[in-house]
C-alpha cells in the first residue's frame, strides 16, 4: 500500500469559478461529488480510500466555503462546471463518485461525456424519475417533518444524525449554506431531471451503483431502476445503512469501492 498523504483544503478555480476542494491520499484520481452537505474532512471513509487513490472532493458553488457566482444557479451549470474540472485535471482518466445529490450530477456528467472517465460509482443517487407523474420517488426533505427526514436518512439516526446542539457556530453556518444551495439547485423539478433516465444508456464506462439497504430518501427499488438504466452496471446493497452508507458503514463502503477499483 502506498503512503497516505495528509489531507489539504485548497481553492481551485475552474472556468472562473472558485471551489473549495478537499484533497487526500495518493494514487489514481477519485473525484467525489458530495450530496446534501459538503464532504466533512473528518469523514472516516476518506482515510479508508486515501491509501489507494487521490481523493479530490470539491464543494459545489454555494456549499461549504465555495462562493456561488450569480450565473451558477442550476444543475445544468454544475454539470458543465464539472465537465470543465475533468478537462482541467491531469491527463489520467478519473474515477467519478457521486453521493446522493452528487450522484445526480455524476450521472449527468457521465451521460454527457465519458471520455475523461475510467469508472463511475453512484451512491444512493438522485436525479431520475421512475414512477408516474403523481407518484413521488424521492422524499421531499424540504417539506417533510424534520423528524421524518431524520429517520429516512439514517439506519441508526441516534448514532449518526448530526447533533446541531453540539456543533460549533462555524459548522452550523456551513450546514445552513449547504441547505440553502441544495434548495436552489434541486427545488423544481424536485431533485430530478425528467430527461436524464433516457440518456443513461450513453454511459459506457464500468459503473457500480451502491445503495443503503435502509434508505428512506430513495429506496433500493429506485436504485435498482437506476442501475437497470445504465448498460452493464452492477447494483450492490450495503446493510445497516440509510441514505449515507459512506458515513454509517464507512468500512463496508470502502471495501465495495476498493473491490470495484481493482477489477
């Protein structure tokens, strides 16, 4: 195993847009697009993967400490921003990992252009519509009781749900920015692109679709439908995890990802 480089937070400018970026580890590039919140630099899954990959985890514009220019206001803008980022990275191809909302972005990026990708990993991804117009596929986290959302997000909320009373003022401020930005990008239509599922057939790189068995935001049946829409993709469940298996079951998550990278 290669030595693990310490994590660093830096500012990266892509197409005139400044991004807060977390980097950790050495090896093949692993671009991680986060979900409802930016990737916490204390997240254990980072250490589990940093011995085999260079993790590059930007905060989307408006999340964390990334400013949001006025012209960046839709998922369309984010997708093209990350296409620019892929073009700006080293000449080696990149493994793209998308978590939750970031899974939507990763799927859009891969459907648009696979030339810079080596592999794709979607984790409890949002972004598609699988039911009829009147049937919601994705729990509305903005208009549902916080207690219900808490239970839906976590297999074991008492252990893993954030304790806002114990957070520092800085962490609470960052969470508030994350939530505001998520609302901006995902409000209407709610957390999906009605056209995306049709174009998932354009994804030509090896793809792993990982899902928390207890996910109540987007259920495993949604994940199976996602996987079935991507030619040759593989669907795997992680037990004892809700919408965030990379947090609740970080060891199992890292094992699934590592095994996929070794194939």
